[in-house]
């Protein structure tokens, strides 16, 4: 059993910053790709950013230059630094993780709410 726990969400004004954390624990020997997703009310879940075990990253276009994903493999932790937040960034942010080597399994956290409003 693997658990992912996100933290760091909250209410912030436009232009502000938040840093989300995702900690993986449980019976997983090695974590491969970790990703941050978000889902706004009435919209489909979308990939925000992902990072491979060796540190390669990719971002959705709307967050490039504002968000940064990072990880610490020794701590089974990933972060999402979000700067210059916009109201359209409001969503529930969830992280996921895949074992390495990938066996078809993807683990998900419950998510943390990010609200950007004045």
C-alpha cells in the first residue's frame, strides 16, 4: 500500500505564491515519475507538471515560467512552487506517483485546495 499526502494549499491573492508538497510513504521501493494535476469545478483534471526520477520536467503551457516542480528522491517528496498565481489557477491540486520500474500502477493523493482570489 502506498499513500500520497499533499499539503500547502490555501487562499492567496492574485500575484501571490504557494508551495505544495507531496510525500509518498508505504510499500514502494523506488518512485518513478511524479506529477501534479489539478481539477477546477466543472472541468476535467489536467496535468500541471511532471518530473521523472532523474529530474526531467515538463509543464503545461499556461504555467511555464510561473510554476516549478522539484523532488527529493531520498525523501520520496515532490514540490510544486507556484508563483504569480492567477484566479484561473484555482483548483484542487493532486499529486500522483508511479513505481520504478513502471508496472502500470499509479498512486494518487486526495488533493489540496488552491484558491486564488482578491
